[in-house]
């Protein structure tokens, strides 16, 4: 299969924080039907740090079951120490998963040497391949190109998700012989089409969760070499993202997912619903780009 988009799934929750199995199952099935290459469960858009501990393995199990082996399933295991990440991974044992994804610890500032020690310790004991998640806006630790290149040599570290296009381009060439199977998954939404032109063809973002139809059209256009159409489709996705920023990212995302037929709250429990005028903006835009 050609490299395509990786959606960071939303996590539909009831008012008490319990996962809504039917909604999550439909969400996974929709992405599989749109030919997503892989699914990230409980990443940033999937509010993993806010999912209740008792629900964490349930969310992963529901998603893995719903995917039915049609595409790889990765699960976010972010936390603030090796031991806490190991606890999360231990709760996933026995599930049909293809990898786990971890940022550096995000409460304390971590050095490059500490980041390498952290990832190696997790990878050494994980039964699943480990993917690095470069998220300096949250963690205050930007993984350097040299750090990633060193970690790519670990036999159980399988790839990286990052929005650093310059780093990804360097790694693309640097790791070609040293670690050819190391996956470079780009997460800079605004420049996905540019990255694709550089041969970085795996793109991951939470916006794909509520724009799967457009994402499918964008990738079809990219594969045909129709860069103009691909750019227009990407503009449609970015436009909705920008509207979410205006009205509130997670309340906007919840409203959009509900309009698409996925029930539940896809936002942290302290967020408030959109006001009527904000909801009207989201609905009108989704109608404009033919999502509803």
C-alpha cells in the first residue's frame, strides 16, 4: 500500500469519563474505510494524558478490535517517568498493537542525554515497538537530529513523529543506510504537501479524525501528481483547524465529530461547549467543504 495519512484519533467519552465503545468503533471503521495507513490512539487529539487510568487499556482494546488488522494501530503512552510509561505499556499486554508512542517526560525539563536514557529504558522492556514523539511545545524538550539518529539504531525504536521538516529531511538521507526501516512520520499540517514532495509521505495529524474524506481526496491527488488539487484539499483541512483555534480547539473538535455522527465528548472535562454562534461557524464551514 502506498504511504498515506495517519489520523490521530479522537477519544469519545461519556460525562463520567468512560469510553463510548460504539462511537470509537465507528470512528476507527470510518478511518479504515478511508484508507488510513495507520491509526494513532490516544495521542494529543485523543487526550491521552486526560483519559482515566481505568479507561486507558479499554480505549486501546476497542480500537485494536475495531481495526481488525486492516492497518497498524499505535497507542500513546506518554507520562513523566520510565516506570510510569512501563505501567501504561504493561496494561496493554496481550492486545493486537503495532507500536506505542511516547513524548519525553513533560513536567520537568529534560536534556538530550536524559531523553536518550529515557527512550532506551522504555524500548528495552516494551513488548511493542516504540515510536518517538517530538512535541517541544508541550514537553519543553526539542529532540535534536543527532539524538534521533542515535536512538534510531535501537532495535526496538521504530520511528518518530515530528513537525520539524528540516530535521526529517536530514534524517531521511542520514538513516537511509544506517536504519532504513525507521519510520519518519511528519506532523506539520500546514506543509504536508511540501513534505510529500520531499518524499516524506507519512503524515499524521488529529485533524484527519474529522476530515477523513478530504484527507483521502488529498492523498489520492498527491499519488496522481495533482499537486494543485492536493493543496486545495489541504487548505480545506487547515481552514477547519484554524476555525477550531478561533472557537476553542477541543470544543470545536467535539462539535465537528458530533456533526459527523460520532457521539461523546472529545475534549477535556473542563472544556465548555461552543456557544451557538461558534457552532454555526463550524457547521457552515463543514458544509462549505462538503463534510456534512
